[in-house]
C-alpha cells in the first residue's frame, strides 16, 4: 500500500509540474508577442503581472545569442529550453 501511494504522489507531482510549465510557456509566448507592440505600457495590469512573472526566466538567456539585425533571439533559446524540459517531463509520466 505504501508503494502505491508513493507512485500516485509522484504521478501527481509530475503532472502538476508539467501543467505549470505549460502555463508558463503560454505566459512567455504572450510576453514575447506583446513585446512586438511598442506602445504597450508594461506598468499597468495585466501587462505588469505578465512582465514580472516572465522576466526572471527570460533574463537568464539574455546575451547568450547575439543580436542579429536588431532582433534579440534569446527568447527563442528560452522557448526551446522550456519545450525540451516539458518533453522530458512528459516522458516521465
């Protein structure tokens, strides 16, 4: 009985982590899409919350990829890393 409950707890934990990463992925895509519009004020809601939640993760990848023709490609690397992590967690399920 104890082994079964630990397996269920692990399954719930993995599923919760996967769902969190999916939600975070949507938030990052929203932030990147909204950044194309220069007139968005990031200090009003809901933009401020999106910016505060995604900025620490995106900041990890800044400067890893050089800016090409004025376009910062580091969010692409952040998305690829997050999708790879999601695939690894999905394979654990």
